[in-house]
C-alpha cells in the first residue's frame, strides 16, 4: 500500500470543480455529527475548566501544587494516548454510527460520577470522572473524523473540516464560559455568595443527555471489516500505522499537525492564570479562553472558505507565521484593561486582541493538514490511521502539561512570558516541517509539477 510521495495543493478533477461557495453539508448525517461533537466538546471543557479553576484558586487550591492545572491536563490527555489505537480499530471494524451511540450512552453515567465528586467536594472522584470522560472521547475521535469522508463528498472535505472545527471551538467557548460561571457559583470568591454544590454535576448531566439525543438521529453507516483481527497492544497499532505512513510524506504531515497541539496545550494552561496577570476573576478569565475558541473557529471557517473545493496546504506557513507574531505580542506587550465594565473590559483588552490573532492563524495552520490526513488515509484503515494521529496530538498535549508543570515556577508572577517560548517553538517546528515537506506544494511558490501529482486521486494512489 503506497501513497503519493508528493502532496500538491490537491485540486479536484475538473468535473468536480464548481462554485467554491456552494456545498452540500446541510444533511442529516453531518448535522447530527456536528451536534454530537459540539455537545461532547462542550462537556469536556466544562469539566476540565471547573477542575482547572478549582486547583488554581478554588476549593482544591494547592492540593496539586503550583501549576497543578498541568496535572489536570495530564489526566485529560493520557487516556487518549493509551486508547486511541483501540478506538481506531473499533472505528474500522464497526459502523461509526454504532461507535458514536456507544460512547454517547457511556457519557451519561460518567456525568453522574462527576456529580457525586463535586457534591462531596472530592477532588479524586472528580479527577476520576475526567479520566473516564476522556476515555469515552478517545473512542469517539477516530470514528468522528473517519466518518466525515463517509458523510460528505470529497469536494466538501475542506469545508466540512472547517465547519466542524469552527463548531468545536464554539463549543469550547461555551464550555469554557459555562465552566467559569459554574466555578464561581460552586466555589465563590465572593464570601457573601452561597456555594451551589449540585450545579456542576447538573450541567454535565444535561449536556450528556442532549449529546446522546443528537447521536440518535445519525443515519446508518456501513460497518467496516468485521473480520479484522483486534490487536490488544495499543502501541502495536501505532507502530504499524507509523511504519506505513513513513513510506511517504504522510508521516511528516501528521507530525506537523500534531505539533500544533504542543503549543495549543501550553496556551490553554497559560490563559487561566490571567486571573493573576490582569487581576480579574475566573469568569472574566474564561472570556480569554472564549476569545481563543471564537478565533480558532473563525480561522478554521475562513481557511475552509478560501480552500473552496480543494485542499490548500499553502495556508500552513501563513498560519505558522501568524502564530509566531501574536505569541510574541502576548509575551512582551504589557497587558492593559480599558475602563469598561466586567467581562467587556477583558473582551476589549489588548490581550484579547492578541489571543484572537493567534487563534485565527491557528485555523489556517491546522485545517489543510487535517484535511490531508483524512484524504490520504486509506478507506479501509482510516480509523486506525486517524486514531494514531489522534494519539499523537494528545501525546503532544501531555508533553505540554508536563512542560508547564516543570517550567511554571521559573516565571513567578509573569506566566504570560511563556508565550515567548511558544513563539520560539512554533518558529523552529514550522521551519523544520516545511523543510521536510518541500516539494509538496506546502511552501508558498513551491509548486510540484503537473506530471508529479496533478490530482488528489493520483496523490492517494
């Protein structure tokens, strides 16, 4: 099994070209997937943000030490690393609709466990619920991304990825804002407020039930290869997939895509600490996370719109350059708050503007790479390949959590300076990957010849 050595801008065959503003995404299957993904991402972020705020300055402050949100991040990512290989095999063996229903059913009792943990004020039960929720999500990931090519035409692949990433980031915004609001009511910083112990669990449970309902409307999808032998060694699945990917530039595409999550993981751990940097409360700090979610969503949507009916890898270096620029602004421009009311002053601050810029260019970076991963994955092994890619992204997120936990004490009361490290890492990583992917059409002005690889079909052969 081989893949094209050259990955061009992947134009579609002439007969598939059409009005770039027209698409066929308004279908029951894709809308159902969009809703299920939206609610799942929202629940993940509500629980993660609740725990993050609680270990920074809430009910469980100090129990995990300085930078304790890094430990929360590790609990969030490790299950994805260990289980995405299994999730990929299951997605290849069974109908991806069935897999989606299984994981959405499992989300309901997990929300009940979280409810018990918050009501009893027990950090460890709540961390257990977070681990269980990420175990559930690790089985959904390969099925979700592998399902997109089954639900939409090839001509809409970039736009479908842009749409689902946009809505995922809207879910992150809603989940993050809701997490901040619920955190302030569960463990109020204002001593005059009465804690509402049942509120976090109730929010998680309602979202889980709505996610299950949305999955029920998904149309039937054909099962995969039920005769496929299940490999109980998760790392064997990853190693086998990587060996096959290494036969082409596919491996470098996956590495470039996964590397983004190292920097995203660091950024998501820095932003909650703006409660200290800007002297604001948790609800206001969650506005910055919401701004990042909006920006990534807008960037993904614009990247999909610009790509039209093709995959356009030349957006990748533009996205990388934008990330470096705005990370440097976040690190070195003194943060200021305008003289406005709560929430509004944060949304109109220079910090929010820089966060928006970074998030917007992140969409340019990830959408072409994600679309390439889906397009170049073989149909009968798409779940396994995307499961491997999913595990890689969470490996990078885990590294980010460990890095943050290790380096946070070095920055004392200026955690925003860590963005300078993010800028240096983005510049070095992007330079390396673009050099390794030279000749593929990713470098601006570096066009592969027509004879090398004129169409997406030939690139996938």
